[in-house]
């Protein structure tokens, strides 16, 4: 074999083995197709809106989100996290969305347009508490309030609890409401502030519920929304998908079936239902 022929064969071998095989091409393509498209959602427990991710009833807003995102090929990564921490991560773009949010002036998030619920603010005391009516924040004078850190309770109450000179206990963590209930029963707080829907859902199977009564309500219902990160370019799209999901579920009657599992009715057709 002459020198030129040997060089030609060597070049052919190098070229042949440097090219990807059909199997290699297929493997790369499959890996790309199997990339997980995930949307992360966080919040503390706020049933019936959202609860245990592993439960058969994870919360109806979680079911709405899963439906809306799966239609576009995305999986839902939902986990429980304290509310304040959830909002912090949302602001930094570390997660995509939270559930059970109110639109307030200080929350510069990307909200969906169609409400996913409606909530009021209620005030709870022990059954042996004297008659009390909410006439404004002056009614709190002489009482210790129990609230949850990071929650919004309407402009008036938010203004009151933000004042460090007022007697307010802030419960934090995933079991914040349960802690406030225990604080109320042990007489360490006098008035527990919470949404009626949430409180009733939480206490309906709790013996301690019989020792607590609703004192009054703010009677200023607010709409409940999904909120997505203000620093992620995909947030507008996610919010739109959530709106489309709510519309489709309502139109097909599937929303009614989902809500029924939680003992709920559609907030748009039942405006007087218990209200965050």
C-alpha cells in the first residue's frame, strides 16, 4: 500500500468515527424530548384552597393550576412553605407562583385576572368572650390580636397590625393557624383574625372548635388570585393559562365537581358564601 492510499484510509476512518451514529442521534433527541417542563407553586396550608401536596384533596386552587398547566405540557411542582418565605422567593424569581393571594398595593406581582375565590375577614373569640363588634381598628383597644405573618387582612387591619406599638401576636410557619387557635384557647390572645372559609374548614372536625365563636366580620369581601413572579418573563403567560383554565373548567361543569369535593360552591354563583 502506497503512502497516499494509507493517508486516505486514515482520513476516512477519522471522519467515519467522528460522525454521530443513528443511535447517538436518537438518544440526544429522546433526552431533549424528555426534558421536564415544570412550574413551581408554593404557599402555606390554606384549605380548601391549598393543602397537603400528597393528599387526595390538595386544595381546589391546586387542582385548577394542575389542569391549566398540564394542558400546555407543564407539570406542577407544588410544595408547602411558610407564606412569608413563599412571597420572598416569588419576589426574587426563585419560584413561579403562589396561590391564595389578594391584590394589594404593596404586592407587585403578576396576578391572573379571573378570581379563584372570594374571601372576607372574620374575628374569632372564645365562647365565654363578652359581646364584641368590629367598628374599626379602635375596637381592638384593650385586646390582643392573633394574625399570621405576611397575610393581608384589608387596609384597616393591615395598618393596625403593622404598628409595633399595638398588641399583636404573629404566628408563622406551616401550622400558623393551628398555633393561633391554641393561643386563643389558652387565653394568650383575645381575638383571632382569619378568613371564615379557612377557619371553618380547619375546625369542622376539631373538638376545640366548640370553644370558639365568630364575633364579627369585616364584611368587605376580596377576590382571591394566583400570583406569579414579577421578575420572570413567563409570568404573564402563566397567568393567562390560569385564567383560561378557570374559564374552561367553569364552562364544562368540571369546576363545580372539583369544588363539591371540598364542600364548596362557585363563588361567582354564590356571592354570600363564607369568605381570607
